C-alpha cells in the first residue's frame, strides 16, 4: 500500500475558512495540538472559529518535541476528553506528533501548517525524537492526514528563518532521490524524481526572491511556500521511501545526537547534510558535478542566512568525541546513508566531515 497524499487539500489565502464546512462534517470534538508561544494567537483564532461552529474544542501543547513523553501525555488528554480528531497546528514537530497520535488512537488528523519549514503537513510519516531533540527513528504511518489546510495567511506570520529552512529541506529531495533511485525502473519513482528536479529548479530561481520579498502579489513567495509545504511531500508520496531521504537526512539525524544550547530547525541541519552528501559524492565517485552543485547551493544558502558547516550549528566536531559520535550514528545499520549506490565506511564519514569543516568553500 502507498499513501500518496492527504484526502482533501485546501490552499491559498482563505484556505482555513474554506475548510471549516468539511472539518465540521468530520469532527465534533477536536483537540487542537500546538507548541510554541509564538503561534499561540493563531491557535486561539483557530479555537474560536471551531467553537463558533458549535464544536466542543480542547487544546494541548507539546512540552518538548515529537517525543514519546509528549505523545503519551497528549494521548491521555484526548482519551480523558473523548476527542474524536486531532487538529495539529504548528511546525513539523507538531504536525508529526499529531499524525502519530491520531493514528495510534484511530481518529482522523487534520494538519494546519503554520510555516513552510517542512512538508510534514502532507506526509504519512512521523519522525520521533528524544525530549532533548535527538533523532530516534521515523515511523511510516498508515495514511496521510485526512485534511491538509495550507493557508497562506497563516504561513505569512512565520519568521523568515522557517522559510529558509523549508527551502533547504525541499532542495534535498532532488539531490537525495536522484542518486538513490535513478536506476529504479518503477515509472512512479522516475516521475517523482523528475518532479523533484522541477522543484529544485523552482527553488533555485524563486527561493531568494521569496525570502527577501513581500507576501502580497509575490508569485515567487506563493510558489516557494507551496513547493516546500506541498510539492516536497508529493515527491515522497509518489516515489516512496527512497525519494524521501538519503545522506543529507542521515547526516541530519546524526548531528541531532549532539545536544547544543541553541536549537536549529530541521531544514537548517538538512542543508548542512546536503553539502556533506555532495562532498561525499565528489570524494567517492570523483563527481565534478557535485562540486558545482555545492558552489551553486552555497550561494543560495548564504543569501538565505542558512548555516553551511556543522560548526555554524554550534558544534565543534573536534571536541568531546563529537566527530566519532556523528560518524557512528550516520553509519548505523538502519541509516538512510545506506540508500546511496556505493558503500560508505565510518572512516570515510570522518574524513569527509574533517575536510569539510576545515575548508572554505570557494564560489
């Protein structure tokens, strides 16, 4: 079975208002799940809109992450309130938590992304972390969300940093899927790869304009946020697991094992992982195109104020055995890095990270 997309998608400036009749048919006792205080006003508006539809509404917030501690606590809240759906309104961790909780309780999930930082509002997948933000595993879910509401007015309220993060995460779709799946004969996989190529091209053209421009009448902004929040999810839905992740996300998962005082967004870490993947391709296959891709991406990442080294993520890989820890997790048995079409050793990971952290990328 393949879960390709949410059952119903609303998008645009009035997506939330347009979705309300469908939501009221689906649920009578929803729980609104959120997290950050920055989005509290938006969630209050969502709460009041649902109350005005004569629904019995409860709310809960994550305390930590998409982690088992929060998942267990929220499931108890839902059981005590007899909620019949989860409306996850927030960023990727909130959306992943909502999907996971809803599936485990056999109730529908409605995703309402409040930023374009990831495609988590689309996918049948939840990434599970520790409460300190260390990646544990990803969990394939039985279905995509019942309803996805991608309201541009909500997305406009998010910090520009979240859009930059979403661009980095979405760009990785092409670079990961093209190397892991290019020899697969399955037509849907090949079509997904081509969608990811168009996605990459669009982000390279429009990403900087979207990041720096105004929202109103800015087609670059509209195309970019939907590329990050919708199209990137479609690629994984059509193409399956190998069109989702490879080395860039494997590096992300490993880097999160190092706990730092400042938290970085998913896509910010994936962006660094993407540069490392390309450097690995260059080292292993003498791939000169990989070097050109690094230079091209570096220009955009600098424009988007994205980190381009592990050091800029607040981690000195040459202290506290951090390099060994990252290499060990990157190469563990279930790591996505093994989707690459060549063998990777721990020593090679250490070598590529060491050289990467010491170099200055020339554009």
